[in-house]
C-alpha cells in the first residue's frame, strides 16, 4: 500500500480552495472583457467585480489594482515599469535585498545590463534586512528600492514599513514582494508604505494564471508590453476566470487568517521542536516570521537526497525556493545569512497550510531521523 500523502510545501503552491474553483467556473465561458456585446459585458462585469474585491481586501482603489499572470510577472512589471516609467535624471541606482525571490534578483540583473546601478542590500544572521546598512545606501540617486515582506525560504518577516519610510523620504519608489505574506499576515500597502506590491494567486489557493500588482495612484509605470488592457499598464486579454479565482481565494484566506495563523504557528512550533531532536540540526529562523514556515539544515546530508527519501514516504517538502528545485547550488538566501555552504546544502523547507494536522506533523517527525541518518551515511560514502 502506498504511503499516505502529506503536503508540506504550501510556500511553493497551495492546494486549490473550493471558493476559487467555484469562482473560476462562474466566470468561465466565451467572451472577451474588451468586447462590447453581451458576452464581453459579462466578462467585464466579472473582471470589475474581482478588481473591486481585491482592492477592498488591500485597502486600495480599484484603479490601483493591475491583474498579471502571477507573482513573477508582477515583480518584473514593478521593477522594469517603475525604472522606465520615471526616468528622472540622476536617479540611476536600484536597491534590492540579497534575499529577494529570483524574479526580483534576475529582473534587477536585467536592469543592470540596461544601465541601472544595482546594489544588493545585506541581511543579518537572522535573515532580516540590515536596516542601518540599507539606510546608508540611500541617496538622491536612488530610483527604486525593493524589499520582500516575508522570505519564501525562511519565513522571516522583513522591516518593510521602516525601510519604505526611509526610501520614500529620499524621493525613491518602493516595491514590496508580498507573495508569501498575503493571506498569512497583514499585507495592506498603506500599512507597509508600499508604492508597488506584488501578490500571486496560486500561493493563496487560486491556482495558477493570475497575480496582482498594486500600483499606488500617481506612481508612473511603463508597461513591459504595450497595450490598452489594465489601464495601459499590462497588455493582453485578461484571464477573467483566473482573476475571479484570485479574488475568491484571497477573500477566503483573509477571512480565516485570524484563526488560521495561530493554529499554523502551533503546528510549526510542534514540527520545529521535534526537528531539534535530530542530531546536528540548525535552523534558519527569526522573529517575526510567517506562522507556517520551518527551514532546517542537516549538516552532512544533501537536501536533494532528503527530498527524494521524503517523497518515497509520500511527504512533499522543498529544499528552498520551488523554482530553484533541481539545482545543486546552496540557497542564495542561506548564504546571504552567513550559513556555510556545506550546511546550506542540507536545508529543508517545510511550509504548512490550512489542511495540515498534528498527526501529519508527528508522522513526519517519526520518519525524519532515519531519513537524515541514511542520507548522511550515503553522503559520507560518496
């Protein structure tokens, strides 16, 4: 009999919520939201309703909500759009933290090739931005700065509001990647001081196909591809069913957040306490952090080997960012925190969600010591 399946990789992608499935079905069928006939008007109404719903959840205006294909596109549009849309003489520097998602770091690298002066901001051993050094990097030549709200690998919640205040005081635009945070902690742009803010639907249980970029009214954004959709900020026919699913999933996550967060935090702490019994385990943890994320490193064991062994037992986890799965390189996040490469290569990320239980956590803890021991023995032989 195959092992029972346990899904502990919600930071990679969350299971579909029934609310999202229903919303996607209701918004389906023929029609283009830009068409004037009855089918187009039906699509336009569904799109407008989704936009208004998301705006309400973020404390924003509907005009400030741009639907995209997901978090990576939202981040790319934020960085490229803000840098190109402003083009103020003398503002040529772009600041991003060293622990950003690859969609931010790789877009920043593109900006550097296009002439921007990109600087990576360091973090401390706790995985949080070094605010003093970040303040020291600000100046009148900074066009844009980006800092994620919560790290996708460690769960560390960043001092976004404090940094955003400093960035905007210097006249620069501030972008926040809230992909992992939305639906788990407060991600309202006004509370954070964000000019731009990215969210992804599939992290919320909406399925793939839709993301959101909040663009504060008055912030200039140049489209990556020109077109009339989304107020001229994002070209292409809108995927209305995915947008409707996004709004429904986000609403469901926000409605349950006050109850779900402490329950997940208790499960997270139970898991982490059990993992501490594994010899030579270290943790990339800090407070504040997301209520659902545990990142543990097992020196002497390869992360890929651990994942394969867990998968054979029906347990889904991650060795870091899901988009980096398959690479043998240590996590750039852990390296930025000062974790030695030989330790970082043995990292595992467990990320919990609404459906997880104490029994599942205990099942993982019963198996993991033997899995780590076997991986270490195999690594020693190699």
